[in-house]
C-alpha cells in the first residue's frame, strides 16, 4: 500500500492554525506516515510583509477591532467576486514551486488559503485536497469547489457549507484537532502539589492568549482577589510587560496569585480551574470543551471571535461579556452557582468530539486509498 506524501499548508495569523497543523502531523506520524511537512505559504512567499501583516493583525485585535470587523465581513460577503480576486493569487508562484518540488499526494489546509484550491483547478494537480476549519463559524474564504473534503467542528458549520453549495457527503463533523494532553486526565492531588494550589480555594484561570492580548488583566486580577476564597492562575503568554506588572502584586496576595508566562503544559491548568476567563479563539474553545471548563469570554473582537462566542453563549457553554466590571461580578457569581457550572459543563460535554485528530487522519487515509484504487 502506497505511503502518501503529505503537505500541510497553514498561516501564522493567530496561534491556532499552527497548533492544528502540528497535531495533524504528529497523528499521521503515529499512523506510520513519516512524509508530512508543514508549510507556511505567506511566510515563505512574503517574509517581510508577512511579519508586517501579523503585527497589523495583532494590532487590529487590540487597538482597531472595527477595522478588522470591516475586513472580515467584507471578505465574507464579497469573496469570489472581482473585488477579492487578489486573495486567491497570494503566494501563487511560491506555492507552485513547492508543489512541483514536493509532489504531494495529499494537501491539507488549516487556514483558508484560497490559492491552494485555485491553483489545483488551474494546473490540474492530482493531489487530494482536504481542509480543516478551525473555528465554530464559517467564513466564505474556506469554501472552494476544488476541496475534496471538509472537517468541521459542529453540525451548524456543516449546514452552512451545505447552504453554500457543498455536498453533505464532502463534510465530516469531526471536531477541531487538539493536543492529546487535553484528552487525558492527571491525578488531581498530584496536580495541586505540582502548582502549589489548595483544594479549598475556588480557582479562576485567566488566559491572556499566546500573545497576551487580553485587556485589563491587572484590574480584573486585583478585583477578583478581593474575594478571599479565590485563587487566581494568570497566564500572560509572551506579554512580558503584563507579567512584570502582575509580579508586583505577588507579595500582596501570596499563594492566591500564581503567575505564568507562556505555558507549554497549559492543559494541566485547565484541569485545575473551575472557570476560565479568556478570548474566544477556536482552539482555546476546543480545549475548554475537552476539559469541560466553563468560560467567561471577554471582549470578543467582531469577526470569528464574535461568531465563536455567540455560538458558545447560545449553547449555554460560555458567558460573553464586554465590560471588565461585569467580568469580575459574573465570574464571582458563577463560582457560587454550583448548578449553573454543572449545566455549563454538560453543554461543553455535548459539543465534545473525542479523538478529533485521529478521526480526521483515519478518514483522510481511507479517502486517499479509495482514490488511489479507483
């Protein structure tokens, strides 16, 4: 049986797309498929401008969300028209070079890289093309008639694809791939000892995101810690300034405030927490689902964050708030409401698709081998 050569094409706008790419690569390797490469198309095609675009992307989330909103919904409404034709030409020359050099049998996209299906259509490349949608909403840039199969988080996303002309047989509700660590549990007492936590406290995990973009964390931290029953775990990500600001609070609150920078084993903190305050990224929400961790979603940016948070709020799995005072008030209230926390965990459990990366990998291999033998 032929071992396929696999190329995973992604982009580094946000941390989630790269995470999904790495999870899929590792899962294929566990299945004995060793020829799997990850390729960041825009980083290779436009190294300087890619860094500029990533910086502007981050600033749009923190400084000018209204501009990002306009861009997001413009692309959603006008995708496929002359106004957005430039998008499916981005990195075309570099993509053609890498496809000719690697000659993959399978291409998987974890970012809506429209150049990939468009170039396959234009050049009649023989590879099978699969895409993993990494949010709980659907943006039209994910859609192309050349894509052989879609992997999505929910039935709602599948329905939107079908409404947009995609055959139901081409869509698999697989869940979004996450690291295996989020799907396994550790001994609770061991975890409490490891992090110096006490079982008696109610634990709130505050995750600023990989780049530490969540606002007003110091303000929220000080107000939450006014409740002496709360122990706070704050992950600052790569925001060194935020970490230094919060370090000055450590002598005041002692072991009720635990600070972290970028955390590789953040799944352990998810397991220890009663509630998490964070941003509604697709991967973060998928991880929360796996750990059944109720979330307070703070200031979702219009676009995929807003769409993700609306979905989770509608399912009763999260609370969505835009005011820092409301975050403190509702978080403390939620910690007192045992039944409500239980209901939120049940809602999260209903969204859970176990072993998503394995499901996707097995389905791709089955689909590929059927194609090879046709």
